[in-house]
């Protein structure tokens, strides 16, 4: 799977890359980006299966990135990483087709593995079409009662 990770904190990027690639030889982090503009360029020019992205980044934030990816029909299976337990951000992300919302303070290698397994299963079932409502992720992130 081709994976892009985006965060403005180098330590987060290094941890994600190391752990994602250690989980499976099929996991290939093709780019670690410091801002949304880098991610957009990457997603528009390569086949990306999974995107892990922060919301608050310089140059282009995660929300603007998501909107541009949707507008260009280039939104991969997307997992938001956030330091903020913000319901409004999560809701807006899910409306754009994000599948998971993880708090940085709570992410573990096991949680990362579960996310990648879920992404892989969904890609096999849907043929890489990811527009969805993210109800499971709402519950998982503790951000409200997803009915």
C-alpha cells in the first residue's frame, strides 16, 4: 500500500513512518510531508492508497487539503491525526469522506495496525472508493453518539 503521512512535527512523522513500515512489508510510506500543499502535490501525481494527516499544519491546513482532494477526486482512505479532541473538526472531516479520527496522545502501534487492517479490508471491498460517513470513527474517537 502506498501511504502518505503529513504532520508539522518531525517526531510524529518519524514515529509514524517507522511503525507503519514495520507492520508489513506491503506498507510503503512514499512521502512524509510537513504541510498540506506537499500532500496535495503527492496525491495528485501518484497513486496513494492511505493518507494519515494532521489538521493544523502550516502553508495549507488539513481541512483545505481535504477539500482540494475531494474536488480533484483524489481523496485516498484518510485517517486524521489530531492533538485536539474537537467535535466540529471531526464532523467536518467525516463529511468530506475521512474514515478515522485519531488523537495523537492516544495512538499506539496496535491502534495504527488496526487502522491499516481496516483500510486494507475496505480497499479490497470497495475497490478504493472511500466516500463514507465515518460513524465507527466517531465512536472510536469518543466524539459523540454516531447514530
